[in-house]
C-alpha cells in the first residue's frame, strides 16, 4: 500500500462517522493527557493550601498560642495512626496468602459420569479443539463428531 493512499492523508475519503470517531479519540487523548498532569496540579494546590493554613492558624492568630494548629495537627496524626494501624492489621492478616484457591482437578471418569457420556467420549472431547455433541431427552450428552 502506498503512503498516498492512507486515509489519514486524504481526509476527503473519510466518512462522517470516521471523522466523528477520530474527533472523539482525539478529545479522549487530550483529556487523558490533562489527566496525567493532575497530580502535579494537586501538589501545587496542596502546597498553597498548607501555606495558607499555616498563616491562618499560626501566624495571624497568636492569641491562642497555636492552639488551633495543635488541634489540626493532632487530628492529622490521629488519622495517620488509625490508617497505619488498619493497614498493618490487613498486612499481618493477608500477607503471604494466596488470594484464590485453585480448583481440585476433576477426573475424566467423574466428568463422563456427570455429563452422562462414556469415558471414551469424554477422552475424545478433551483431546479435540471442537466437538459436536448431541443432548438426549434425558439431558445427557453423547459425542456426535470431534474435529
């Protein structure tokens, strides 16, 4: 295929649906790019807010001898202690454990018995990628064709 025939270089060949889809993908990419900058913006806002809190609670309000600042710092320390204790509890409880238990292997004979087929049919079903089965009126399966 020649480079001149690529659709993106010939926008007149695009249908309205393709143009709309490309516009949506472009907007989504720009939103994602802005989203990547959010942690830096949040850090700046947090730093500005921390400086503002220091001014309001300690520097401008000297009458209470930094009582408000101690309350805020005490609440922050208590929250940090609670969340640290909770995470340590969960770590001690779940560390090193497997999240999911594996299923017990099922024998071919058990499988054949549960689907109502012979063991030979069950072995053939296991060994082929595609199998055509027939379901009888009583609900059990029988092998019709294996490929």
